[in-house]
């Protein structure tokens, strides 16, 4: 810890230095200056979800089996060896206690967690409902760590990888039924609504700083992909989303890749440029309330939107978006109504 005391650097810089020592990283940087992520290998997990990592330790296995867990309702990502809060679930302990996206978690129950994996931290955050957990967080603009005491609650997670759990095929009509009958392979994870549902109004910025909205694509079938540069599964599927846009994008079908990076549009812009995703426009909405507004609990999530602007269905997790079973279904959705 003498490195931290020498010259009395800011607490976040101290934590980054310690993380570099623990993880073997060279030349730790401030998160805002971190290099852009690279495309992960095919072994990348299919989604990033709240308090969830890349394998299945006991607490996560139990959550997957019961669709619920005792936790605080927070999504985390590991950034240069430190757990960073990406978003909080509205009306859950983390949000109610004032934890914010961008906070860095250094201690859980007085034990240092710098250098631990996301799964290891998730295990510490989860526990029996109505039990207490104490976090120490670093927040930019604050000279001292902030200690936050929370009481775990039962958090229910949506069944993201099941086919239309609440809507049997015989209850679907029209386009929804046609799509359900076409769903094969990866698209069996598509969850369809019995009837199209309205989406909340929201805006986002394009690469030139102009304000855009889903109304810009009204009259088309829209594939709205919600992603972020800190989400490895998101990065793994982005080249295929670009190929999908190049192949099917046009008057009948729109593909929108909407980044929710809190730091703004620069990182998604650089990533898309680095992978030469020339067919995709760069869009960003940094508002931490957007995932809750759209009821998103895993990244990436892709929402299929009808010509009238209402949601037809959605799919959580990464796909190969130019695979035959995917393009066949989307071509059917985009064909003119008879």
C-alpha cells in the first residue's frame, strides 16, 4: 500500500494501482482513458446480467434454477481489476441506497475485493434475503470512500432463454404466430408477446450529436440491439449484426445498434470503427434509467419492433445474426403484409 501513500494520489488512482499489482496489469489507467475492448473469442458467454459472471458458482446456479436470488439489484462489470457498477435496478436496495453507475466497489463486508472476478464478487453480493451487506465504493469527485449498508431482497429475474413462456403457440395470431412457427435454432430463444406491446418513448444521439428516436424507423420492422462496450457477449455478436444490416437493411427492415455506454459515444464509435462495421450507424444513450425503462435485465438484449412501433418480442444473449435461421425469420417479418 506504500504505492498509494506515496504522493497521496486520489483514492481511485490508488485502487487502480493496487489492481494493477494484483492482476499483473502494466500501466493502469483511469477508466475513462482505458483502451477500447477487442472482439472476444467464440467461447464468450451469451449474455451479461445483474450480479452475474461468466461461469456458474452455487449462488448463480440457484438463481438460474429458481429465477430468483437474494441480492441488492446491481449490474457490475470488471474494469481494470475493479468492480464498476454499470446500472442499478429501480426500487431495489442498491438504487434506494444511492449507489450510482460509475461507482467502484473496493470492499464488501470490510474485505477487499479489488482483483477478484465478477463471479467472485457476485457470490459476495448475493445471500439470504433480509441479511445485511456493506459496500465501500469510490466515486469520482469524492475524496474519501463511501460506505453503504444494504439489506438484501429477493430479486426475480426474467426467464430470458425460454420460448414464449407465457404465450403458448396456439394463443398467437398473425405475424407473431408466423414467427413462432419459423423460430429454429438460436431463434428458439425469441420470446414473443401475445399482442404487440407499446414501448416507452426515449431518444438517443447519433454520431453527429443529433437527437434520434424509434419514430425515425416507423413503418419498418426494426431490430433494436441494446449493447455496451463493457459487455463481452455484445462485442462478439456485433460483426454479425453489421452483416445483417448490410444484407437486410433497407426500406422494409431497420437495424439499430444502441450503445448504453455511460461515458458517451466515443467508445462505441471507436469499437465499430476498429471492427470495420461500416453498415452500422453509431447510436448512444448514456441514461442509466434506460435499461429499467425497457425492462432489460441482460446484455445484449435485442427487441423486435413492428411497423407500428410496438414490440413484437425480444431475445436476450448474443446470436450469429446472419445465420440462416435468423435471416429467414427476419425476412418473413419484413415482407409486405398480404
